C-alpha cells in the first residue's frame, strides 16, 4: 500500500473515513465545505502558482512548494482539525527528507482566519510517522470498517449521512 498525505490527514481525523476512502467510498463531491475549501485554496493567493511550484514525490503531491527556501505551503479553510493538518505537513517534510531535502519547513495558512502556523519536523516526529504508516496499513487492510466515532466533527463531515443512516431490515 502506498501511503499518501490524505491518508495521514484522515488517520488523525477519523479512522472510519480513512478506511472508507481507501476502499473507494468517496463522499467529498457532495460537501459544500470541501468545495468551499477548494475555492479558498484557489483564490486566496492568486500569484502563488507563479512563485511556487507543484512538487510530485512519488505518490504525494505538494501543491505549493517554495524550492528556493524549502518551504511547503498548505492552505486550509479552518483550524478545526489543525492536528491533522500539522501531521499532513509533517508527512510532506518527512517525504522531502527521504528525497534528500533535510532542511524543509512548512507553513499552514488559514486565509479566512488570517493565521499562519509554522511546522517543523523533529526526530520524534519521524518515529511517530513510521508508527502512523503501520497503523494506516493495518486499518486499510482490515476486512472491517472502523466504528463511527460520534465526535463533534462528524456533523460537518461529508460522510455524515453515510455513517449515521438508520436502515431497517
């Protein structure tokens, strides 16, 4: 299994969504929040594509990479799951490290909040990432879908209707 940054992000938000995503169950197409996030990412920094490059590292794609300063820029709609976004950017930094770029840093940008968070990769993070990869592998290869997490974030998730449907037999 080739793990990518989306898997890392979903692992930190909802293991059920991770499993469903891996198994081809995609619900993002009907989410206004997902569409809003894409729009914010595309319109907030109009000159971004001129300044930074898109970088493909195997099976991951970094949308905005400042190759001159070795900085990953990640644009997000809100900071509700900031820990997942931080993990995602740390994974980008880890993959850059494996590619020989050992001084990369990251910035998570929240244009609607007018906030920025710097992300660095530590030795402990590398150990954590290796554990995440093992856990993700086990979750995705499992025959059973993880249970619903019943968290506050579920209400705004594109999988909410899927996870909370009541069916009678």
